[in-house]
């Protein structure tokens, strides 16, 4: 099997790689285990120093890494340069600064006599299955907390971003990371069981589709391994009747079009109060239609190609099927007259619960806009979903926005802003969006042995 970079802007193959043989995979796991046995004995300050060095290198190489992401999956260079790579550095520094405090022993004060505490200890080698849409951020948010805990990691990156995978492993080597502590595996999906079944691998973290998550979770369950799953969403963006419509539209465009909508926490369902619906959809459609396609390396380009022509064609099929079932196409819905994987920013409305698109994740620049009569109807519609990742509520009333947000069935709610990631904010969902958390204090705790020590 070959693994390749197919530039979504030029539609040309940039580079190819050969997959590892099974014996090579086992050798890498053995190296990871050796590295873990030594790394677990390092101090928190030593681990923090490595993460700080990685943060420095990320910032120094931001332009290089951003260009690599643009080449492999089409991201706007400016988004990689200004947002993704700085966030990676922030994550490394966050765990370097707070990791020792988070991992300190926790006394159990209720003990009748003697002393008892919970120690936060590493587990071993953790396996990560990573997606293509944020080729550096997704991997760094998986690796950084595990390095701080004292685990070693092996990861399988998405097959269309192999040069990013290489660059990440080189980054850790250049920072002085011990041999075997962080390793990428050029493997097929079918080789995941080889990794998960190995007794030296103690946990699995996956970010990806429901289908991939179900498959990997089943393997992890079969082999009794701890799992964290982040499986996407169909996130609601709720505009209440008292919202400032111009501000709501400004936030909605960012929430929808960042990374061309290829974001698990991008807004996908726009649930708008009847009183402001007409004004909102008119202004929203005007801005969406005005966005400019072009070279993703050019700062004048305002939206980028999708990751592949295949993904683009799948989205167009979903749009066309929705229209056949009765949805109304407001803008977009077709490819740009350009080489590469382009889909014009799209708005659908008049979608009803009996249409297939109602409960599908549209992973691209497609917004579905709904009209609701009141706040209760907005909450009911938002919760009528198989997913439960994130959400946003836009309102001029603090009491009202909190009341709506507190009723939403999801892992996070953002008020008067769009869903976003920060190093200190835990990230994850419920329902078919997965389980477990990444980032923040909660993300550090996922692959930790919470060991009780009781002294008589």
C-alpha cells in the first residue's frame, strides 16, 4: 500500500510513501515501550522542559508547517500560520506550566486513620488515530498531555497528510525527545488491530468519523484497552430573537467557514428565531456568496478548497439529495470553475426531520438554516440529533442565553461566540460524538493510572 500527498488545490500528487510491514510496526512498539520505561522515571520539570522546547520550535517554524498543511489538505496558509500552529505551541506551554500541579498526589481527607492519596501515574504506550483536518493541532493535543503524564505514544496519521506526520516526528526529535517516545506509523487502517492488541499498548485515542470510531472502539473493547473517542458533530448555532443580527451573522460565517467547514465543532445547523430569521438569512447568504476562492497560499483568498474531489462530490450528492427531498437551496451547491476540490459556500433551508440531511454531519461549507418560534422550540430542535459535541447561543440577554445553553445536550456550549479550542478548555462530546475529553485538566487525566496508596 502506498500513502500519498494529493494537493487539493492543484489536484497533483506531491509525494508517496510505503506502508510499514507488520514486523516494522512491532519493532516500533517495542521501541516505544523501552522509551516509556525510561521516561516514566523522569521528573515533571524534565517533561515540561521538553514541551517548552517543542513550543519554541513550533513558533519558529510556523510558516514552514503552515505551508505543509496547505499543500497536503488545502488549509488557508494564514489559518495555519496565525491560528493552528500558535495553538499547538499554547497547548505545549499549558501542560508544561500546569502539568506538575495537575499530576500532584491528591490526599483523601475523609480517611478515618492514617493517610490515603491518589497518585497520578503513567500507563504505558498510547496509540493515537489522527484526522487530516488539523494535521498538527490534532496530533499535538494528543501527544502533549501524554508526554507530560509520562507515557510514550505511537500514532497513525490520516493517509493524506503523510508529510505533516513526518514533520511532527522530526519536530520532537529536534527538540531532544528520547528515541522511541514519539513515533508515527505509516500503516493502513487494517493494521490498527496489530497495534491495539499488543499488550504494551495501554490506551487508544481516536478523532474521526463515527464509522472509524465504532471500528476502533470495538477493537479496543475486544482487547480491554482504555479509549477516548471524538467523532464529529452536527452542532447547533442558535440565534435568539433579541440577538444583534449583524453580530450573529459575523460569528456565523466564521463558525461555518473556518477551515472550509471541515471542523467537527463548526456550526452546521443554524437555528434562528422567527423574529430575526428573514434578516439573518438575507445577510448570511450575502456574505457567504461573496467569499473568494483562490490559491490558499494567497492572503486575498477567503475560503479554501476541500481536502479532496471525492469529499467534494460526496457533499454535492448530499445537497442534491436534500433538494430532491424538498430542501431549498439559497446559495451555492455547486463546484467552483477551478482546478481542485472546490465547493461554493452553500446554504440550505426548509429542511424537515424526515429528510436524510436532517441528522447527517455535513463536513464542509454547508449551512442548514432553520426557523423556530421560540426558545423552547430552539432547544427541542437542537437536541433532536444523534450528535452532541458543541453548540453556540447568540443573545443580548445573559439570563436567557444561559437558560438555553444549560438545556443543550452536548459537551460544550459557547455564548455570544462560536465554538473554539483553547489549551485550558476540555474538549469532547456525548451521544454519537464520542466520549472522553481532550485538553484542559480533564484531557490530562484520560490516560493516567489513578493509583490509591493507603498508609495505616
